[in-house]
C-alpha cells in the first residue's frame, strides 16, 4: 500500500493535507461503495464528494466499511447552488446523510454569480465552522473577483479553491492568485477526462523517460505545480497507478513542456464560472 504523502496547508502550516485526493463523481450504489473502499485500501486519505454527486452516503459507508479511523481520512463535500441561502443547513443535512459529527472541509460548489448569493453562502459556512460542524471552509470555481468579494466582506479567506485544471487548461492566473492569498489549489478533472493528453508528445516523452504511464505523468505534473489533483477511477488498478504518481519527479523542462499544451479555450465543457451555473 502507498500511503499518500502530505504537505502543510498554505493557510495553516500545522495542518497536513494529502498531496493527492480521490474524486468520487459519479461513483454510486454498491459498486460506488466498493470503488471508494478500494481507493481507501490503496492508500487515498482524501475523499472529494458533493451534495450534487448524490453519493455522500456511499462515501461515508466506504469509510466505515474500510475500518479506517475517522480522523485518518479527510472528507470534503460541497454546497450546491440551490442551498446558497442556507449553507449552514446544507452542511447539517450532509452530516446527517453521512452520519458524521463533522466534515473536514466544505466548499461552495459554484459561485452562480447571476443569483448573487455566494456571499450569503460564504457567511453560512463561516457560521458552520464556528459551530464546529466543519474544520475548513473553501470554494470551488471562484474567479479572482469572487474571492476578492467574499474576503473583503468577511475577512475570512477560503482554505482552498477547487478549479478545472489539466494540461489543456493550466489556470496560471488563478494559481498565482491562490499563491498570493495562501489558498490551496485543488484540481478537478485533473487528467482531462475524455480529452486527456495521453498521446501528446510532452506527456508521452516524459512517460518514456520515467518508465511510467501518461496518466502518472499528468498527475506528477500537478504535484510539481503545487496543485492537489483529485483523479477519479472506478478501477482498483488505475487507482493505485494514480496514487503511485507521488513517486515521480519531473524535470523543470518536462513540466514546462506539458504546461505548453494549455490553450485559452482548453476548458472541457465551457465551464467558465462567470457564465456556467449549477444548482
Ligand atoms: N468542483 C467541480 O465543479 C468539479 C467538476 C468536475 C469534477 N470534480 C471532481 O473532480 C474529480 C475528478 O474529475 P473527473 O472525474 O471529471 O476527471 P478525471 O479524474 O480527470 O478523469 C476521470 C476519467 O479518467 C479515467 N482514468 C482515471 N485514471 C486513469 C488512468 N490512470 N489512465 C487512464 N484513464 C484514467 C477514469 O476512468 P476509470 O474510472 O474507468 O478509471 C475516468 O473516465 C471528480 O470525481 C469530482 O470529485 C469537481
């Protein structure tokens, strides 16, 4: 078993965060529980779920069935757009669905700016944290302007912003914003899903040089950038393969060549948070 290495959270050096996490969408039902349990067995210690994935129950069940101590695994969920007006209540519901007494982190899933309720959602998460329901609060798909607004209004900085990030869309500006503010960058669709650049020459060349798979190269590229990737796999073999990427160290030239694949229009499905909204 590879145990996931950790690094300190940018916002709190006392807190150790696994360098790679496990994405759980769309794992559901008994098969979903088995897949999540096999990820825990493989050594993943960070599970990313969301109310809208409709699998919080499966995640909690996998944690219980795996026999791992609750404190040894980081469980993260996300508040959906329809709950922005009652995000503390949404956290309470997640806890009840999962039969847990606290969450390690909760994110606002999408800002949904046309509804203009993400600041209210942030205030509700601050309350939830003060009430001890959740240890760390963060956001997902927030732009620099959304971050400015919630931090200026409340004085509370999210511990993480989970954004679309893969070789076709490297989020250089957002990563710089996060670094300036001490925010952890979490990467969704870290491999690039159906558009994964496994055959692109910089990825294939690094895979040959390091005698590893193209998927591992892409995950090692994330780690070199300081991004925390959340790869999803239903397959125990690929789960282990992805976790083993923590042992691969790319050269600066390899990292730069992979970053060179990025395109301004590289988002997988046009999920620009200023326009794309999810309830
Ligand atoms: N915050 C947000 O708005 C947001 C949006 C999207 C996703 N997410 C989160 O990010 C997580 C990951 O994103 P994602 O599932 O969209 O994309 P991804 O992890 O980049 O890609 C998953 C796909 O790649 C395959 N795969 C996994 N490892 C592989 C490997 N080593 N070689 C070849 N193929 C491999 C998987 O198939 P198999 O299962 O068959 O291995 C699956 O089809 C989600 O589960 C979710 O937790 C968040």
